[in-house]
């Protein structure tokens, strides 16, 4: 099971990779658009998080997770608390 802190770290690392930047400052409830992610970047972020965590979101719609809180909530929903 992955903790929310571990998931957040994976999302932050994913954003860094997608945007090719060194630092990311984003709150858990802050929209990913605030760090420059658009809809195409959001799909890339899902792929990065999958690679970093080993979770498989399948046919996941990134618009359902516009911030870290919502993304982690979706992971909990999909993996039955075994995220």
C-alpha cells in the first residue's frame, strides 16, 4: 500500500519529468494547471506516476484528478484502499 506522502512524492517527480523542471511547488488541493500542466501533460503525468509507483490506472481519465488530493482519491477508489 502506498501512502499519500509517497504518492505525492511520485506526483511531484512526475511533474518534474513531464515539464522538465527541477522544482515543483504545489499544494495537495492546488490545480495542476497552476504548475503549467495542460490536458496532454496530464496524461503524461498519469504514465509517470504509474511508472514510479507500479500502479496501473488503466483507462483513467486525468480530468478526474485535477490535483494531488483528487488523484490520490481516485487511486484509493480504483485500488480499494490498496493504493
